[in-house]
C-alpha cells in the first residue's frame, strides 16, 4: 500500500493527510481546496465526492481510500472501494453505514475498516485491552468526551467536530449489554455524574460509540455500555431541544441552530476513560484507563485535541494494515486491534 486518497479536507482530513504523508504518497480530495495559513505537504485535487462517476474515474489510481467525510457520504465510497480492490478506512459512528460496509467486506478482497476514530475506534481498542487482563469479565464501561477547555453558557459545549455526527449520536438508539442481555437503549438516557481529577462531569448514553463490541462480548459480560462525557446540564438541554421541541424531526434546523450558537473553539480537551471489572485468579478486581488529551503541535501547526486524536487513530490503523500487523482482507473490528501494537506505530505514539 503506497498511494492513499484522503477524502474530505476539513481539519481532521487534512491532518490525516499530513500524518500519512510521512510514509505514503498521499493525495487529498474535496470540493474546494482548503485555504489554511499552513502548507499541506501533499497535493489536493478538487472534485465532487458525492459524484459516483467522478469517483469511478479517480479511485483506480490509488491503493487505499481514507474517508474523513460525514457518515452519510460513505456508503457509495465504500462500495466503489470494495469493487475496485482498494483498502477502505473511515471514521463513521453511524450503525447502518457500518452494517452496510460489513456486508461489503464479505466479498471484498481488501480491508474494510470503518469506525477508526475515537468512539468508535480508540475507546474500543482500550476497552478490549483492559478486558484481556481478566480471566472473566463482569463489566465494561467506556466514556469519551470532546469538550471546550473553558466552557461557557448553559450548554457548556462547542462543535469542534461534525454537528451532523453529534446530532446523529444524540437521536439514534444505542446498543448495550445490560444484565447479560444485548439490547437497544435510548440515547440521552442513563445520566450519571462522574468526577475526573476533581472536576464534575455528566455522562449519558449516545449511539455508535461501541461499534461492534456488543456482538464481540455478547454472552461474556453482564454489562457493556458507552456514554458521552459532557459538562453538567448539557444532557437536560439537549433533551429539551431534541425531544420536547421535537427538533429531531428537523435535523437541518437543529444543526443550524447549534452551529450558530456554539462554534468551534481553539482550546479543547478530549477525555478517554475506560473501566473494566472482572476476575483474575479468582479475585474480583477493577482496571481503569484515563487520559486527557490537549491541543498538540504537529508539523509546525497546533491542532485541536479532537482533530489530532481522531486523525492519529485512523492513521495508526492504516499504518498497521500497511505493515501487515492487521489482516489484509475483510472487516476489521476495532476491539480486535492490539493496543500495544497500535501504540507502537508512528501515529499511535501520540497517545502514549
């Protein structure tokens, strides 16, 4: 794998290209070339990523495609990648998109690896790694929050990544294992309060964060769930907007309202927190993983925490496929990626 096409030249996609260009021949693709006060170390071409005709002409020139596009654009791209024999990677949190790609992988001759971001993605790798320490696992509880470092207002939030993705997670039902039973649960429910290094937060259920973990751990655990970390009060207000005002029926309006009210901030923080309980040598024990990731300077530019953690996650998985430390064909589950091998990659080392 030498030539990689990165789709979507937003902050995350641009950084994916920057990270991968150290080892691969990278080309970026978007409707318009990005205008940064920063020189990208790879070429960018313009084109309509929603045009199947354009993609059919473009994709055959590459060995792999990495999509940093909104989830709703990924199905036709994945289909073309599979048909043309390209490795495929994306950041989608959308369940139906992932299921579609998984079906494609059954006949694909190459890797189909969706969900390579933070959640799903890194958090599943971390959770599975903690679970591997136990002879028998009881609970797996995974939490991730991408937040403004200095919150203000009642929502105490800013959209540092796709508003469409955030809203999708808040509206769609989530999968979980409760009392040993795999089931669907309602997003924005399961509110809990947590304390991280003396700071108060809340966490609540959102969809997509577990990826394929419920399938992997079904019949093996009593509890498996994923919740999003926010500052206190956020969940109540989002419930008001989505459920009481019924803005779930008008996603474009909801997106417009939130984008206008809570634009991105430069200073953000990403919290990754995983808890696993189980038995080792007959003793009930608890293992935890916690990190707070801040903005980071990479190749002469400071990138938001949400941007670099997401970009480095997918870039590390691409590295592992290229190096042969992951399967070369079929669907890749994030929880099957060895954490130590992930951290040993050039891009995985950002998380150490």
